[in-house]
C-alpha cells in the first residue's frame, strides 16, 4: 500500500521531534525520546526503501501554491532508485548517531535536538525534486552540523566548525547561481523537467560554466581534491555522532548531487569532462591514501581515508557515456552507501574507544583487543570492509566501479586499483597498532562495550555483511534508478 | 486642498497628531509609563487609515502626493518598524527620565516624514519629507547625554545636510531641463526629448542629475561611498534608534529611489547607464561592508557595517531593473521583499542587543558570551536573526536573497550575483561569530540577564515574522508585486 505523505513524515518527524526535545524534555528523557524518534524514522525510511524496491512507488507529493506562479517553487518530493537507498542510509545512521551520543552529559538536549534537525534536513535533500527546495534543505543542514562540531567537539573545534561551514557555503553559493541560471533559462525549478528542458533552452552563460558552478558545490561536499581540506579538520574535531553523520550521509549529499544533477542534467558536459573526473578521482584515491598512512590520530586517519574512498565515486562517474556507464555509476552509488555504513562504524567504534582510553593517538594505544573484544571485532570488520575484503560490502562496490570504469579509463583504473593496496596497508597497520600488540598497563581497568553500544554496532555490522553477501538488495534499486536517469538523458 | 486630499494623507496627519499628543500627555502627566503603550495603541490609527485608503488609490494635493499600493507597502513597513522600535524602547527609554515624551514623539515624527516621503511624487514634496525624516533622527541620535551620542547626532546632521544639498542640486538640474517638478511630467518630457533629439550631450545633464540624486539617496541607504557616517552614528545612537535607522530610514530611501528611477529615468538610453552604476556601487558596498564588519568588536558597529553590506545586496535589485528592452520587475519586487524581511530580521537583532545591553551595560560582542545559558530565548532569537542575515533557510532572509539574486541572473548580471553570493559567504563568518560567542564562550560570572516584557515581545514578534515568512513568503511577494505593478504604470 502506498502511504500518502510518507516523505513529508520522513522529513518532519525528526524536525518535530527536535522541537519537542528542545521545548519539553531534558537529560535522559530527551535521550529516550530521541531514540524513539529515530527508531520510528528508521522504520519510515525502511518502509520507503522496501516499498520502492518491491512496488516501485515514488510517493510523489506536490504543492504548487507555495510560491506565486511567476516564481514557481514547489513543495515537490519524490523518491527514485538513486535516492531510496540513501534515504534508508540516513535513517540507519540517524539512529546510530543517537546511540553514539548516549553518554553525552554536556547540554544533552541540545545535542539530540541538533542531531534530529540534521537528519531531517538530509532526508529533505534526498527527497526534494524541486531545485530550490533541494537547495533549501542543502543549506539547512549546515547549522546543526556547525553547532554539533563547535559545542561538543574536541581540539580546535571552533576553527574546524567555521572552516566546514565556510567551505560548504562557498560551494553552495555557486550552486545557487547555477540554479538561478537554470531557472532563468528553463523557467522551472522542477528537477524532473530540467534535464529535458535544458538542451533547448537559452542559457545566459556557457553550459560548461554552468556545469562547473553546479559541480563545485557537490565537489566541496564529496570532497574532491583540492577542495577537501575542511574534511580532516571537521572530522577530527567533531563529536562521534557528528563524525558518523558527516562521513555517513553528508558526504553522500555531494555524490548524490553529482549523480542527480551533474550526470542527470548535464550528461554531455560530464562526458566531455570525464577525463577530469577520472584524474581527480585517481588523485583523491592515491593522494588520500598516501596521506592516510602517515596519520597518527585515529579519527584523522579515517577522515583522510574517506577522501580516498570518495575518489572511487568520481572514478565511477567518469565512465559516463561509455557502454559500461550503468555498471560504473551503480558502483559509484553503491560505494556511497557502503562507505556510509563502513565509515560510520569506524567512527562509531573509535568514538567508543576514545570514551574509555581518552586518547586517539595511535602510538599511545595498543593491546586493547583483550580488554575490548566487541570493539575489536567491530573495528576489524569495518576495517576489512573498508579495504574491500570479499564478503563485505566494500568489496562489492569497489569491484563494480573497477569493472565499469576500466573500459573507459584503463590507466586511471589500474592506478586506482593500487589505492586498494594502500588502503589495505593503512587499515591493517592501524588495527595492528591500536588494538593488538602487548597489553598496556594504563588500560588495565577499561572495559568493553555496554549493551546499549552493541545495538548500533550490531546494526552496522549486519548491514555491512548483509550487503557483502547479497548486494542486489541495494544495488538493484540503484541500477534501476540510474538506468532510468540515463535513459531520460538519452546518453545511452 | 479639499476633503479627499485630507483623507489621502490621513495616515501622516494622524501620525503627526499622535506625536503631538504624546508631548502633551508628557507635559501634564507624571506617569511616564503611559507613553509607550499610548504610542503603540495610537499607531493603530494611521494603520487603519492606510487600510482605509487602500481601495481608492489616487493623486492629491495638485499631484504632489500619490497613494497607491507601492506607498502603502512602505507605510506598512514603516508603521511596523516604528511599533517594534517603540516596543523595544519601553525599558530602555527610562534612562531618559523626564525626556521620554520627546523620545517617543521624535520617533513618530520621523516616521511621519518617512510615510510622506514614500508617497511623494513631486520633487519639492520629496525634499520636505526628507528633511522631516532626517531632523528628528538627528535629535534622536544625540539623545543620550554623553560624548559618543552627541558626536553621532552632529555627524548625522551635518552629513545629512550635505547630502541634501547634493540632492537638491540634482533636482535643480532636472527642473532646469524639464521645467516641472512633478515626477510623471518630468518622465514624459524626458521621454519626448530623447525620442526626438539626436543630441547625446543632453543625456549628459540628465545622467549627471541621476548621479547627484543617487549620491543624495546613497547617504540615506548608507551605500558605499556615502557610508562614512553609518558606523559612528550607529554606535553612538541609542540602540533602538540604531535599529530604526537601519531599517525604516533605509526602506524609505529605497522607496523614493525606486519611484524616481521608474518615473523619470526609465528611458532605455539612460537606464543602461545608471543600472551599471548601481551594479558597481552594489558590488563595492557589499564587499566593503562585509570585509570591515569582520574586524568589529562592538556589535552595533558590526551591524552598521552589515547594514552597508545589506544595502549592497538590495542594490542588486536596482541594478537588475534595467534590461535590454523593458524594465524587469523581479528586481524591484525583490527589493521590496528584502526590505520587509530585513525589517523583521534586523529589528529582532536590535531588540536582543537592547535587552542584553540593558543588563550588561555594554555593546561589545563579548557581552553576548554564554547568552544561551543566561537567556536561552534571546540567544535563539539572535541566532535565527543572524542566520537570516546570512541568508540561510528557513528564514525570510534566504527567500529574499534568492529572489534578488534570481533577478540579477535574469537580467544578465550573473557577475553581480556571483559577487553577492561570495559576499554572503564572507558575512557568514562574522554573523556566526556572534552565534559562536553566545553558544560556546563561557559567560561572565554574576551577570544576569532578564529581558523585560516590552523588548522581549518586540524580539519575539520580529523573529516570528522572520521565520513565518521564511516558510511562507507568498503573501509578501504578492504584496510587493502589486506594489511594483502600480508604479510601472
């Protein structure tokens, strides 16, 4: 059954919960309510995903009378194969983030309020089919993240929060210009109509520049070298929950935008500049991995590894126009999903370990395996998935990208494959140095995961292994969405 | 003058009467607490008259005053701003002791001038209204008996006189060229002249007068390079008055610029010239305002520079007025939407500043440290206001910026839109610094902040408008569109 208004519910459930938390609740009550709200949200997003997968519902909602006709912004929500899995991912990581902040004692209710607002905004980004509404949610997500980093962060948190915000807002500034130019040319903000209307419309700037403007916003978010410098700072200094959301879903907004807008609306441009994407992708992968090896802070290490992993998304996109573009793009989309769960788990585990050891400096750690078996298992599973071990979700997405991108850019794909080797190196080395080795006396008293902490770890491990074994659960949906998009653009 | 004429300016008359009544009540009553509620209730009278005359827009006083949707839009904004300023002055004004009556009546008189200004369609009337606006404001700026405030008042007075002189010179040139002072007739004469004569040199005179007039009004709206007065005056003036200056006087200034540009200089041969001038001034205003604001530690001074930048954003709409063949309307509509939104947003900010400085006795950004712990309501209101000034949803600031920058893109001014969005990014830095101070920095011990009812309700009303119209901007956009449609005739 197609439940009407379910997308609005998915967006406004977290928003309204956030308001309730802010106004009525404090302390543990706020926490409990946030857990219930995010559990409901997981059910709602799960339903959206499954109903779309099984029955192909798109759950369209449209209110056209929101703005005057001369400025036809609509409240237009819809789901397709590209967005459905990402909505599920947001629901999943939303509840994980709530559990990750279980032990927050400072300004508890504010923390949960911002997390819920953040989740609602991200769902809004993935469901909006009106360009301005999309942009509205895109901007809306900034403020919660700014507060999460700058209040509950560590180290140079205020600097990092501001850097995150300025980078993102600069990127989105160009995107706004792009959106307005598209509107001036086509007279519509409806994303489903723009790809048809764009080729025949009279644009006031060269379409190549327009493509660049749009892509910059997404490139900052993904992030693409050389616009990535905000990411290590933001990740390192963010609290655990914010890191999980940042790596898990916020980066995916960039990838989603590249797929939906850069590839979906400007297929010719993307094809023309595919080599740039391939080049940047390779730089991201190799440069990111090379820097990662040198890191001694666990969070910073994972942050740089995200730069490397997002390079694969770029590589997948660069196959645009080729015979294997479906495959490569499905791989790129899948990579976003799997990276969300894997990196989410890594940040989560690191956050929990840090709560106990009070250090993330790798040389100070070591020999934790015996004291923390659960965390060690989750760390190892996430690490192995991150380096693409067969049987985990990381393997599926990377191999799909390689298969898809190889016919288009042989050399780039070969070089990128070496990135996997580097990944193996830094992941294994990191696990070895931090978890194994001789036990240290100063960690003699620390304990393992509590029952509450096992819940989010379990959720993410199940999804990592589950997709590793049965990738079609998600990839079918992506394939359908990407095929539909490519057919519409007439690229294939 | 006849009965119809009186009805036409009934809002202004009632406003002036209200001002006089406040003085009289002040004279005979020792209870100064009455004054603010009385002024607020009294404001309903001009508001009612505005709504009354809405249905029959017409020209009066031998064609010098015009009541139409355009002037009414601004009158609503001015009355709203006046009301909010009076509401947030309720406790602040207590420090003026015996002079509270003068304080309120000067605000009302200045508002009278602004209301007259937005409906004036004749050069001399415009000039008189302008002076009526400026003189009470100068007195208000100097209202606190200390050096800074006196400096603020005298600076405002002198520069105001100077800019009026420049403006008058521009008007004289126009009169010399056309032989009339009525805007509509001036427009016709210029149009006839430009269509019959091949003489380009005559355009030079017209263009020169446009430049002089722009300079005169540039002062009002504190656009670069006529912005020098703003920081000192804003810093020295009583805080609610600073809010009043930044909002109402700017709205009136833009109203009359729009009126003159549309009525007189809409001709294509001229418009392309002044449009590019506006574009350049706009880009400079926002860049200068934002860059200098970054360094400010006094919050009023910071908001003064922010006002300069905001004037730059609004001027994007002026630049976007002139297209290749016809005048575009989305630019001016954007201006009106932006001004209405800015009124809500900025007055919320100034109400919070008033409330905080009442208890901390300090205007520095640092006095906001830890405000979230001391007064969560004020902190949240200030945060939303700052977010709206940056242009982040869900606020009217976001909607208005989209509308204005969209107009720029529509008229091939993409470069200006790019400058404007980059400026928004720069501005995010200093606006968010305030937010950061409120949420993260630890508060001074022993400093309590208890916002009083009046100022708190002003802040709440203003911020409610900011958020409500951020979600549902349609009513404002439609009002603004009707308003603009009446002046393009």
